[in-house]
């Protein structure tokens, strides 16, 4: 299957650099989590990959062939974004029919099942739907098109907890029935942590993490205990952030190429506890402002 | 991909045209029945319906040229349709539909009018028909150009550019054109038309054969389409469209 790669991708809006030297490879049949704070450039990156907007410079390669210019068409990629690109006056049924026409195929069986489960009436017009239902419908269409790469930008925007759980189930089901690459971009990290295989973290216009979820979690540590013990143990280690609650001092670490794991020869003080942290915590520590003081 | 996009656009156009024709037929029939109750004949009704068909379809297509740029472009882009395919299908669907509807309704309308015109005007004159088709195309091209332009620049800047455009046009007419005329006197001959009280057909022929006509076709039909193509080439989704910055 085909890989989608970017080389030295840069996007500027006026003088503001939104994406800076993005080099990444999206592999077939993988579920990615694209994480980043507000304004990090997630939506811009996905829009560029889907050719909805163009990059200021850099190359996008599809199966190692550069996609040049603004006018390449690539139906193998489908981007479901926050924006509504459907004709607002159209009924859901009509939108699905038109999508099938332009895409050449459409999984109507899955669409009907999802519409029924989410209690969406196909005769409704898209502009009559609430934000949550509009998101659900856009995601339904994205799961039913024959694209090999499906980008879901904020697929749970405005969804209640029940609908979110149901949607995650359908994403997994769609993946199991026809493996393809999904890129999920969302702020509700703890919920997608069980879904994704690979993590991409965008921060300050750059990709700072591009690794398997397992590796990311393996590299993430929380070291807690009395301040002097923790500081002594963490000497020269890549500390992301520190916090003190009462007498408990905690350092957050993300081991890197210098320290791929904690030094085995270093004795762990009795009162110091070391454990791995979850994806959301390490994301916050990696991207919070002022972390440079600690790194 | 091209065929699918063309079918998508044509379906929308012809659905609108058929609805407009149905409404127009009801209104025309009702008007005929009420207004000419005594002199009502089937022939007059059919004549009215055909004339209405010509007027309604041409007006509908002109309106669609203004309204169908953005939603169809965005839906195409969402489904991986290239900008070039989007644009070409836009032109083919609108201009093609205009040709078909014109050819469907014009001959019958012309025949009806021909039987009522006493002078020697030939409404089937190819020059005259050509001018009428090009005339509608020019309006459609302007519609495509304006809607593409507004979609690209959003609401914030397009009126500034259009104002600038009008000002430049006025300046050209008042200051540049007289200078060109004084430097190149033959320019006036090329752009002037002399009908010498000719009939409509002769006048149509004079128009079509004159350089002025082709200059007009270029500036009023080809040029707007070129502008629309450039706009659609750079067109993006609505939030990311070029905007007039407040600080600018």
C-alpha cells in the first residue's frame, strides 16, 4: 500500500509561520492521533495533505511521487473537517448520493446503520442539524467513502459522552472491516488513547513527537518524592516539568535519544517513586508554556 | 472523475430548470386563462409557454452562474476533485445547458414572432442567433467571474477591488482612450460601427464582422472567464480564503 510523506513542509499566513519544516510519513493501515494545542497547526496540516489548501513550500509525496502544484486530485485522501463543505440546503440523503457519485463508491449499508444508531433522519437538511449531529453526519460520510487515508479533524466536536463512545466503536469497526489509515485530531486525548497506534504531536508549528504510542508511553516518566531526592536522581535527565504539592515533589521526564531509558546504574532512593504517565499528562507537559525553563 | 463532476453539476442545473419551467408553465397558463378568457386559444397558450420557456431558462442559467460557484466547488474539493476539473465542468455545464435550452425554445419562439412581424426581419439569421448566444454567454461569464472573485476574496475586499476597477475603467474612458485615439486615428474606425440604417440582419452581420465585436467578445466573455479561472485556481475553503486584514 501507499505511503503519504511530507518533506520540509512550511505554511505561512502572512508573516506567521503555522507549520515549520514538517517531515513525516503516514503509513498504510495505521490509526494516528494528531495532537496539539489550539492553533498548533493541526487543521492546516490536514488541509494541506488533503489539497484543500496549499503549502508555502515543501513537498508532499504519494507513493514516493511528488504531488506538485495546487491542482493534483487525490481521492485516496478524505478530510472531514470542522468546516461544512456540503451544500447547506441539501438533505443528508442527497449529500450521500452526491458523495457516492463523486467518490465512485460509498458504503451505504454502514451509513444506514450509523444513521439509525445515531437517530439521524436522512431526510433532514444539513443546516437543520445541531453542531453535534452535523459532526456525526460528517464522520459517517468519512467512514463510508472508499478513501485509503481518512483524516478526522475534531470528529467529536459537540458530541455527548454516549455518542462519543458509539462513534469510537464505529471507527474501530470501520477499521477492522476495511483496514485503512485514520488520522484523528482531537483535544480529548484520554478517550482516543485506546484507539490510536501512533502519536504525532504538533507544538509551536513543529512536529515534536512522531512515535508509536507504546514508545511514547515507555519514554514518559513521573518521578515523585522529597525534592532533594528527586532532584538528585534526575540530575542531567531530560526534565519536562516539575511541580510541588505539599512535600511531594514531582519531575516529569521524556527520555530522548540521549537517554532512551532511565539510567540503570543510578540507584533509586527509597522514598522516590517512578512510574510511567498517561498520554494526556505527557502531552500537557510536553506542550505547556514555560517548559523551556526545565528542559 | 470529470464525468461524475459534470453529471453532478448538470443534475443540479436541470433540476432547477425543470422546477422553474413547471412553475412558469402554471403561472403562464393561469395568466392566459384569466387575462384572455374570451380570446383564449390553445395556439396562443403554446406560444406563450414556449416564449416563457426561453425567457425562464435563460434567466435561470444567468442566476445559476452567480450562485453555483462556491457550494459545488467546495463539495468537489472535499471529494478530491481537482480545481481544473471543477472549473471546466462549471463552464461546460452552464454554457452547454444554455445552448441546449436556447436551441430548444428559440426556433419555436422565433417562428411565432416571425409570423407576426411584417418587415423582412429574419430571426433565424445565423448572425443574429450567434449574437444572442454570445450575449447570454457574456452575462453568464460575468456571473462566474463575479461569484469566483467574491468566493476567493470573501466579503472583505471584493467591493474595494470592484470599486477600483470601475474607477480605472472611467479613467481609461476619459483619459487613456482619447490619447489612444489621437495617436492611432484608425482605432476609431476599428471600434466604430456604421449601420447606415440597415436592417437587423445586416446590422447583425456588420456587428459580427467588425473587429469591435471580437474585441467585445474577448473583453466581455474570454477575459472574465480567465479571471474566474485564476480565482478558482487559487480558491480555497472559506475560512482560509484571502482576507482583507484590518491592520492593512
